[in-house]
């Protein structure tokens, strides 16, 4: 199992780009009604600065509001209100795109993409047996039970699941035990969820090596507390620090961020008893031998992107992305089946 990302057809607009677009529409609507207003408009901002763009929008709004007659026109009033609301809105709400379902995901701590993720299950013969499509911010490991279920419905006998560290969380280990299959996934010292709290609000992003909150914001840095002094016989904990400026305007701040707090952190124990058996299992020769098979799905992901155009979405919306995924996977599977038949 693995996940591959697909970029949205449309680029995400920055807050400044949103303001630029809305102020332009407002100026045009005003000019069409009264051409003399062009002379009264403030000088446009030419610098790539959000603060200066906000200042320009404030000045533009002030000039237009002085003309009450103009503001009474519906086409002007609508665009005036929209720009005014955008200026007041938080930066988080200003980030828009023509693709409403696409989200920002993280490939590493320093790089991100705007689009979708396709979570894939594949047989050892390199035939894709199941897939799910999600927005880009979703973590890989959560899709394991669904991919196993779909594979079994398709007629697969699932005896083993091979995946990267994203799939080694506690729930997946328990699901493997209950489902009667082996989980070939190395433990990550960070991705233990046995003693976690608020696990529905904070999820580990294995590509970035950081936790992300419910709103999709990634932690900015982390600190290892070894707890060696007054906290003897305690497992070490990793503390993740989030950007409080984002927390202040987050739509999920109630119950998460305390007003006036100078920092927002999330801590978790690095090692829990829930992973002890898996830790022993991953040291066996059987585990190490099967782990070598994981390269196959990396090659499959590369083929989907570079040979079949799956690196970018052809349309917008999650439903259209699912359709593109279904058609691409069908074509790839058909080619693989024909090749296997010809080899026989």
C-alpha cells in the first residue's frame, strides 16, 4: 500500500491575489457606472506585500463609500461588500481556489502540494486491487482498513499488507491482528498513538515528520523531552509547537486554543506497549525480506504519473478526481494483465 499525490488543475490563490481580483472587479463596476471616478481612485499597489494591498483596499473602499449614490447600485454594492468582507476576513479564509475540494498536503516538512491523494493497494503481481481518493491533507495510514476491505471484496485473499511507516499506527496493528493478516510496516519512533489524546484532532504527517491539527496546519518545530530527571521510569515525549497566530484565527480554536496563550503545543509518548510486538516482528528475517517488495508500488506510482498523466488533475472536484483515478487505474491494470498473459 502507498499513496500518491495529484496536483489540482488550478493553483491556490494567495490572500493578496484574492484582494487584487476583487478590487479590480469593484473598480470596473464603478467605472462602468461613473467614468469620472477613475481620477479619484488611489494609486494601485505594485509591491508584493499583503499589508500594502490591504491598505490600498481600505483606501479604495473609503473613496467609493463617499459616493452614496454609487453604492446604491446592486452590481457595485455586491462587489463592495465582498471586498469589505475579504479585508476583514482572516488570512486563512482568503486562501481560495477554483477547486473547492482540493487541499494543501505536505510531501516533506518544507514542501507542499495543492490537490488530492490517491491511496492504492496492489498485489505482488502489480495489479491495483483497491484505491480511495481523498483531499491532499489526509494522512496515509487512515485508509488501510478501507483498502483491505475493498481488496477482499474484489476477490483478493489478504494475508499480508506491506507499507511504509505511515501505516504502523496502533489501530492498523490491531486491525491486522483482528483481520488475520501480517502488517509489514516499520515503526516510526514518532508515530505511536497508544497513549495519545485528541487523536481525532491531531494526526501525524509522516512525509513532513510533524503533527498536523484538525484545520490542516503543520507544527512549526518540535522538542524532545527525555524526562530523565524528576520523571524517572517515564517514556520520553515529543512536544510539537504550532503557530499561535494561525491558532488565533482558526475556525476550530474553541476548546483547542486558550485565548491569550503565547504558545500551542501537542505532546505524545514516543514508545508505547502497543507496538512492542510489532517492534519484535520487524527485526525478523521474514519481515525484512518482505519489506524489499515495497519498491513495486513506488514504481507503479511513478508509472501512473509520468506515463498516464496522473500527476495533475484534468478537472476540478473530488468526484471528477475519482473518475480520473478509476479510468487511469483501469487502463494501467489492463496493460498489466495483457503483459502477464503474454509472458505465460
